[in-house]
């Protein structure tokens, strides 16, 4: 194998400024002058270089700058599903932000399957993309640390598990959001407030439950364990949890469901029990998905800035790809309470 | 420029079996034998070739076969938005089908902006992808014909406009679905049936309106123009259309909204008018999105097989990319009526 061929192979098949120079029959410095639009190049040479650049499928500006650094202009986006508002909103924010930077997402749905995700990320690393955004990774903190150690730039959105400091993570203020939701119910006069939590062991689940308990504690209200049910973020979980809570001898007058899906399930359980919402039972969700606006009544919920989280992940990733220094690798975006029709004073 | 370098440039920078041969220092025939797992290659040569194949970011099987034909393993997916069930379901079906074929989608959201879509498709054609799936194109039939004439393989999902025969299109049976929805209302005893149609000029809009009118005609019911309102597939359109219909001197006892978003708007207008659904007013939607299951009552609607449409587009596209003969380039997948709680006999 000749020496330049070897260098290309090591470069994982991506076109570099060196490839352009070789194919156009000019020096690397000349390609650089053309790509950076400097005047000291003859029109003929400029056109010859641009011809090769075009043939290599790159446009000018960011793409050309990327080319000069051996970039693909592609970012891997691994995400459990592309269905449902939670995922769609993150995806929408990320793809729009990528579009603005003349980059594209290579979409890799993982279905929460660990092996599938690992295989996808490995493939993304092999030179097919410049970096990755990993939404709700199923990989362990150790595996993600290994990935970071290999120098492949990536940003995690909403880590289910606590991750080492050096791994970039974009998330939302779960604790503050849950605390605000619970305080809202307390201010309305509720004292028996049930909660249906999310998947056990997840950061979001623990922070939301802690926020709920912190608000109760601050108000001097006993956090009764019988008022806590656990779910898995799906409609049937909210339904089952609420049925159990409403069957208690001293049932709650309000239920905080830790996402909007589960709040829809709580609404169903209330309807089945003949309870009016919010007259007999108040309900608060979490996420502010489209669902929250179409239920009757519309849901009081905690808004997560999901599109903004997708955008922020792109912004952080593109700085990492460019080799810029990033002051902090942890970004928590603020949640906020949105009061609609599903909450009122207790009966 | 040397002759092999020129050939590579013409090949738009994608790695071909020729590149692998050159880099591994073997013949093209040898690479072919290794890639197709034939026995007549020494272990050393096999390993050397596989080393280069790996360095070029390709795995074996489909990817290796693709490599031997100069493929990228990437498919462009232009889609107006990634938000909302309609788009998410098509996207979900397509990305899963691509995953099964060891291909990936490069996601290009267009926001219905014609210039943006044209630029994206042009970029996809320049060798960065093997083909494209174009969901609800904003390009004209003429522009799509030009694209087809250039030999770039693509499949359209849900063409808003009628397209020439030779352009592959996957869609759903809008006419039959709308006819079934209207027949269901007629069978319940409704005779004053309003409709809120979709965007003017779109194939789906015209076929659904025609299906509604065909059902009325078959039942000998006069299709009164005052019962037809037009919308744009969003919640406020259904709301506005229903308000106008309910304000008529002789208001309808049932409304067929041409998608579920607009049916949610009709539900709101009914609630504001103090009408019970389905006791005072029956409502039918179209799509069977997640929304249809979370409203109170849940919506009777026409199910579009959206995930299956995404899968079918991938299946058709991959045959086109492989150069297989395709018997028909038009696929219409069946819709079906799903009866839930929003329809009943008229009061």
C-alpha cells in the first residue's frame, strides 16, 4: 500500500483537503486558498479545485470548511423512537438547528435496545459522521465514558442515569418543575396529593419525586408513602396508578402524574370512577405535549423546553466538533408550570 | 489529473470496489471474491481487503454489496415536519424498514418551503445518498418529472398533486375511507352531514370530499354546499368550520372532519355550543392518530396505515436503487373505519 493511500485509509475514507489537492493536481495550500476564498489563485486553478470540491459533494461555506477538516457534514442522532411528542420535539429542534448549520442528521432509532444502540454508535464513529447526539441512551455510564475517551464528539440529551462530569448532557430542571407543580396544588388548598412516578432508577424520575417531596416538606405536609405509585411513562401506567390511589380509604384530592401520557391515564381513571376533573380531582402532568392541549379539560402541566433541548444539543456538539473550548458540559434548561383546566381547589 | 483519480472524482467521492482494490493493492476481482465471501482467497489477502473495507466504514452484507456498487447506504428523507403523528408515523415506518436493510435516513425537514426542499433534494442527488423518499413534496409535478428524468431514484409518499405515471407514489385510499366514514353516519340515521375539508387543491382533499359526496349520492341524500367548509388540517380550522356549520339555521347532526386535528377542533366547538358528543352531534375524523384515542369521547375515525406507507416507500425505493424491475409504481394502501365513542344516531 502506498503512503498516501494508507493515510486515506487511516482517515476512514472521508474526503480531506489532501484528497482534493491530489485529484485537482494542486498543492494543499492552493486548495486552502480557494476554499477560504483568498484572491491569490488563478481563475483556472480556482475552477479546477471547485470542480473537484463539487464532485466530492460538498458545497462551500460550512461544508467546504468542514471538508478542509475532513468532515462529513453528518451528525448521527440516536433516539429510542421517532413517535410521540417527547421524541418528536427534541428531533424537531435538533434537525432545524442542524439545517441552519448546513448539517444533516442521520437518524438511528434504537427502540431502547442496548445492543442495537451500541452497534449504531460504533458505526457512526467509523468516519460516517462527525459526531452524535444520543437521546435517552440505553448505554451505561461506563460505556459512554469509553466512547468519550475515544475522542468521538457526542452530546447526550436527557441521561437516564447520572453520568461522569466530562460527558456533555443537555436536560431540563426536573426537580424544580415537580416542585412547582406540587406547590401549585398546595396553594390551591390540597393536602392529600398523590403522585404517579416514572420509570424506576431514571434521573428524571428521582428528581421529579424529590421535587414533589421537597414541596410537601416545605409546606409541612406529611409525604405519605401510600400516595406514591410508580409507572413507566405510558397511559396505562397512569390509569393503573390512579385506580389504586382512588381506591384508598382516604384518597387524594389531587394527583401529580410525572408525564402527560400518564396524566391522560389518570383522567380516564377519574372518568371511570365518576369523578369530575377538576371539581372532584385535580390533575397535573409533565412535558406539555400536544396531548395536554387536547384532553378535556386541558391539562395543567410542567413544560419541558424539548425543542430547545434539541437545539442546545446541536449547538454544544458543533462547538465540540469544531474543537472549541466549552466552559461547561452540563446544560439544564428551565421547566415552567402551565396552568390550564385540570386543577382547582379541593372539593 | 491521472486517469484513476478522474474516475473517482466522476464517482462523486464515494468509495467504490475500485478504491478498495487500489488501497489494498489487489485486483477488483479479488475484492469482489472477499466481499462475496468466496473461498478462493488467501487468509492474508482476505484480511488486508477487509481491513480497507472496515477503514472505509462499511460492514459486510448489504453494506458491502452496496459498496461494490458505489453506494452510500444513506437515503435522503425530505419531510415537511417531524412533529405530529401524521409525519412521525411515516418517519417511524420508514426508519425501521431502513434499519432492517442496514440503511439509514438522512433527515431533511422542509417546512413546506419549496426552495428549501429543492436545495435539499439537489444536495441529496450529488452522490451523498443512494436515493430519496419525499413526503408530501412541495415541488411541482414538472420538477419531480425532471428529477426522475435525471435517473435519481426516489419515491413520493402522499403526493399533494396528481403526478405523471412514471413517478413512484405511495398513498392511501382517501376516497374509499371518506366514503366509509360518510356511510357510517348515514347508517346511523344522519341526513344533515357537514364536512370540514383539507387544504384546497390537494389530492387527499379532493378524494376525501368526493368520497363523502359519493356516499351521499348513493344514499339519495342531497349534498348541500352550505354543509361544506374548508380548512387546512389544523385544530383551529376544525373549530372555525364547525362554528359556522353549527350556526346554520338547519345545522348538521354530524360532522366529518377530514383529519383528526380538525376533529379535535370540532369537539371544542361542540363543547362551546353546549352540545354533547355523540348525543347531540356525531363527529368522525381521519388518520387515526394518537389524538383520536385521548379525546373525550375517543374519536371514530378513518385509519390511514401511515407506518406501513413509510415501510412501503422504503421497499419500493430499495428495489429501484437495486435496479430491479418494478411492476407498478403506484401503491395505494387501504384505509379503514375505526368506530369509537364520537358517533351515535342523531338526536
